[in-house]
C-alpha cells in the first residue's frame, strides 16, 4: 500500500529502528534505514521529503521540516476539562449511555481518546500501516501515564480496512451502539474556519494529508456509511461545517459547530 519509505535514525537508536523496520515490513511497508549524525531542526529542513525517523521517543512521521506522532499526552488538559455537556461529539455519540463505539477511521486517535475519556468503550480501526504503528506506540505510552492509563483500558486497536471489518461484523451479526466516521476530506475544500485551528493540529493534519495523498486517489469513505448503518443503531459522521454529506445521504439530525459538524444517521431496525 505504501511501498518504500526512508527511515532516519541516529547511531544510538539503530536497534529501535530495526524493530520498527521489521514491524512495518510485516505490515507491507519497506523501510530504507539511513543512519544520520543528528536529527535536529536543520536536518529536517534540509530533508523535506516524507520519511520516518526514530529517536528516544519512538517513531515519527516527518516532512517539510516538521515531524509528528500522535501526542496523547498533549491532550490531557483538554481531556480534564471535557464533559458530556461541553463536547458536541459527546452529545452526537450519546456518550452519557457509555456506548460500545467503533471509530472506523481512527487517524491519530484524538477523537477516540476524548470519547473513551467520556465513557465510551472504543474500537479504533485504522488501515494505514504507518498510522496504525504510530497509534500502537501512542497507546503504549499512554498506558504508562498516570492520568491516561485508565482511559486507554477502554481503547482497542484493530489494523484493518474498515469496509472489510464492518462487512465481517455484519456477516457475524455483531451489532454495536455507535459507529463514528471521520474520513479524509480534501484539504483544499475545507472552509476558512478550519484554518483557525491551533498550530499543532494544523501541522498534524498537513502531515496526515501528505501520507494519504489527495491527487485523485483519496478515498472519501462514502462506502463506509451504508455498511455502518447495517450494524449500528447510530452512525455519526464528522464533516467540515460546509462539506457535502457523506455518500450524498441526508442525515436524520445534525449538530453544528464553528468549523465542523456531526451528521447523525439512526437505524431503528437494529435490536441488540
Ligand atoms: C481524518 S483522519 C481521522 C482523524 C481522527 N478522527 C482523529 O481524531 O485523529 C481519517 C483516517 O481514517 C483512515 N481511514 C480512511 N478510510 C479508512 C478505512 N476504510 N478503513 C480504515 N481506516 C480508514 C485514514 O487512513 C485516516 O487515518
């Protein structure tokens, strides 16, 4: 799926780089390890192409002078402030009921982390081997954090294409309370409000868009909606505020925010 990608590492971390290289190969990504003298800001500026790097903090995605990994510890402040009342996502996903929830487009896992903090039991599905590996690391790091450890007991990671996963769940008649979808949306079509996002989120999204290119091949996730509706009582789709509906399907209900909105699709036939 991804092919080959360069993996930069300083001399002292070659063993860790080997570990990631083997893991990524088993997931369909060949890495070309390059030992470098110093992984610093200058190095990243001089090597702007999309690549991976490994240091004391594990695996990173890097490009255009930036590097990024899902930083769940940086979310702690927001998680501590969050409540069912204050978070639109909580009302949309009915988190007060402590649902079983499948996040079929995991990405960096930030939305799921918030939903797990607010009581959901979340299964995150991610199909991209590099993102999935970064997510696994983020979960491991969270398990060692005093505040996050309890939250991540409610987080389960699955490396799969969600279309395949959801079809299999449907075949086995395994139903769930909520399916959450936040598929990629072309960056050029995002409205200007989205650009006001904090710098860190913007940086992460830029790198995500480089990893999942938009040129003609971006999968907009339309196929996931009908599949999700066959196994969940409630399907919630996150969209930029002015974006078209997923799969052109009019939702049953909407929650509108400044930059994004949540579209809800309810299935009344599903009894669990
Ligand atoms: C916009 S990001 C999701 C961001 C996420 N909500 C967060 O809080 O970080 C979309 C992610 O969904 C993943 N994705 C899209 N279609 C998928 C599919 N069919 N199966 C699994 N993952 C998928 C992409 O690889 C990407 O990582």
